C-alpha cells in the first residue's frame, strides 16, 4: 500500500521572540508580556544585594502555597521507602508502628548533608500511617514534639502537602529552607513493589532589589533543582538555579534567566554571583568575550548549554550574541506563518557548537524539513498515522498548533495499482 502526503507543512515563516519567562509572584502561569526593549541600559555600579527569604511567615505545617507552585514542577526530591535509616540516628521517638518507614534526603553542602525522615502510625500498628518525623536541624536527634508533623498519605504525588522548615548548611552559613512534603502510595515499573513514597519540593526563594538601567527593580533567586544550594549553573532548563528580574515597577511579573557565568538583561551583560545559601547576590556590569550565532530565517530561538554558561538565544533577526565557549545545542524553535509552533530537540545526541570571540558561527537547523508518515496498526481495523518531522541539523520537531490556527495537513492512500482508496486530513492533537 502506497501512502502520499499533501500540503504537509507551510514553508512561510514568521518571527517569534524566544525567551524563558516565569512568574514568581501572582499567577504561576508565565504572563504574556511584551519583550524587554533592546536598548542598552547605563552601566550600574557594582552592587551587593542582601536577599531575604520570601514566604517565611507562612509557618510550618501549612499546605503547598506560594513558592512551590510558582517555581515549577522540577524542583523536588523523590524519596524511596526504606526499612532502616540510611544514617544512624542518636535519638529516635518511640514509634507506635511495628514497621516505621525511613527516608533520606540531601540538602546543602555541609559536612553532613543527609536528612532522615520517619513515617509512623500514631494510632498503632495497622491503623494507617499519619505522622512523619523529620530531623529538620540535621543533628541526628529527632525531637518527638518539635519535629513531628501530621501527614495524610494520598493516592498520587499531586496530592496535598505540608510545609516544613529545615536548617540547611550552605557555603558556611546555616539558614531556614522550606520544603513542601507529600506522601503517597506508589507503584510502577521502576518501583514494582507498592509502597509509600515521599516528595520534598523546594518551597522557598529569596527576594531583594537591585538597580538596572537607572531603575530599581525587584529581583529573586530560586533553587530550581531543589538541593538546598542557590548558585548551581543550569545545565539544562529547570535543572539548575534561576535569577529573576521584575518586568514592571510593581514587581508582579518576573523574567527569568538561567544561572551561569554571565547574564544579559535588557541588552546589557552582567556578572551575577549568588552565595550558596541565597542570602547575598553580587551584580556588576560585565564585558564577556563575545561572538555571534546565526541561523536560518526559520529558526527563531535556541537553547545552548555548557558547564558554566547556559544561553537562551533570540534569533528573530537571524543572529544573536553569545559568550565565547563550547556548547551543546539543547533545543531550537521554529514557527510557521500558519501558526504552527515547532519546538525541536536532538534525540540522537545534542550537537556541539563552538563560539569564538569576534567570530560568527552558524547553527545548523531548520529547513529543509523532512516529513515522513509513521503508520502504526492499533488493531486489525485501525491505522494510526503520525508525522515524523526532522530538520537540517538532525533535530526532531514536535508539531504543536497555536491557539486559533488551522491545520492544512492531509493524506491520500493508494493501493498497489495506484488507485486512491482513501483520503483525509490530520487533526491537531
């Protein structure tokens, strides 16, 4: 059976401003905000900003409010149940359950960064697990009153949570660090034996004020990889830490930047250095060694990563500045004039791209696109036809449609004699 595709992809391309935005205050959904003007701001003096912990007044035991929802879904530690503690405790409560369940988490960079948690049945064996003890100050002694919290074991990790304050050592300082704890029944291919698992989601971030372009703006610092440190370079989106700058004077909406060696804000490059505990940020105008990355007209954005410098590129004008260095191309963005958004990744391995000072290098991606149908038989009566779209750099695109756009893709099926036996259109979904 021969299958032909018609009008697969419109080759007309329009521009898209590509930036990573997130809300640290207000609606957790990134707001739709006009891009920052490209005007270079006046060079500010070197600033040392004393940051303050946001949401500290919420107290312990309260639900997953505020920061945990605003900072995204990646910043958590998933804890597996254990029959014995991973680290010997010097003092434990008198558990009511015959089988208390132990967990271990790691935070900070202190000599001992392992935290022990214990799930208990307060009403006795077989009555249900409803209490969790947390060695919150990491002294290997669990206080049966101050470090005891009621918890409800739910059916999924998306269930309700409680907020707990840990004392975390980072960079030689010890400071409060809030987590939202959820306990739930879990079983899957990785964990085939049913058990109660626990997640700890970072529920705190630091805020302050700094001068950019002659104006004071609110700033924030978030530990998006949830390890108790606030100065981890972001090796890929949401896997490190992030720096935020308010996009309005009221500090309601923030544009986020991956934490790294240099950060470009409103066209100006800065060196932003955070203390490991998040309590201090040093900001200074910088002149990093720069080259340029150019792309085909169809590629309007890209994300590049290196061990010290992540880059979110805005390629709407065909090229963008880049700090000199060697990167892995993590993803690209292509947009068709018919409204099809085309995020692309590299399933066969992220290609390497080296940027040299004062030179321009080309990013291989975009047109021509190769579109192939993938026909899968779900049963004896149903054929499922998917599209596999690859670009010039070997990138694979996910075909996603913007709201309000219409799809023009269709198919025709011919038998061995070349007679058309069916035709139709692809539906978005």
